[in-house]
C-alpha cells in the first residue's frame, strides 16, 4: 500500500458526514470534510494537488454541490468526484452536466460508496 488516499467529503447533514468520515477513515483513507460548498472549495484550494477524490452532496448551503463540481472540474479535470443525492431526478442530470464521475442516490450502503471510490481511484 502506498500512502493513504486523501478524500474530501462535503455534506451538510452532520450524521451523514460523520458516518462517511468514520467509515472511510476505518478503511485507511485520509479524510477531510466540509459542511457546505464554500468550506469545501476552501479545502480544495488549500490542498491544491493533495486530493485524490471528492465526495459531495448535491444540495448544500452557500454553494451547491453542482457548482462545486463544476469549479473543481474546471481547475482539476482529473480529480474524480462522486455526487450523492437524496433528490429525485433533477440534481442527477445537473451533476452529470457538471461532470461528476458518478452520481449515487441516497440511501446507499457505505461499502457500495467505498467500492465506487476505489474504482475511480484505481483508474
């Protein structure tokens, strides 16, 4: 194993965020987190080249996940992004438009999300 993958998780529901962070840490990832789009973008700025993957909710305070994805993909086209959504059809279309690598609908199982993350990280 090389150094741990660094993952940023952006999610405004505290229980979901802490569950995701805990799960990925147990799996050996280095995890950074943000509770809204603006903080998420700050973390991305600070990390520059360090991030390996972003997992973001689509519906966030301040700046939406869709906007975060669009900004990330402009600056870092190769950084994989998984969008998670609890909202029917539309955000998914938006996420695809914003170039998310993958959209997962809530509720999903943590191992499914982690497998998806692994696939993107091992590309």
